C-alpha cells in the first residue's frame, strides 16, 4: 500500500475523478487548495498591484491504494497531460507507507 497524492487545477477536477474511477481508485479524499508559481509573469508585472500574488484555484486528492491502481492512474495521467493546451498538467506523487493500522 502506498499514499498517492494528486494536484489539479479546478478546470480538470472532473477529469481526475473520471481517471480515478478508470484506475479502480474508489476511496480517496480531496481538498480545495490555492496553487502558486514563483515565476514573474507578464500578467503579474502588468498588474495594478504587482505585489499581490493570487493563487490558482486547485484541488488536491489523496488515496491509500495498491501499486497496480497507481500504475494504471499514472498511465492515464501521462496520456491526459500529453494532450493539454495549458501549462497546468495534472501532477501526481507516490509516497511509500512504512506502517499502517
């Protein structure tokens, strides 16, 4: 068993839920988060208040799941990200679990 953590911009929230289902990940938790990048963009430097740093509405999901489900999900995410027209791919990481009850 491993801990899977996935972050997505709000725009792709329904898509990641669909991918979880395809990967047989039925139990997971989620939370709304704000995503930030530390790059100076033209948009931010052209702002009336350039010191303001507004985040992007995003979501984070996590699940304790098995390797085969994670492998399937990673394949689906990789395929999804290859067809994106934005600079906000779905991100996923896996953390090994040493002990659990």
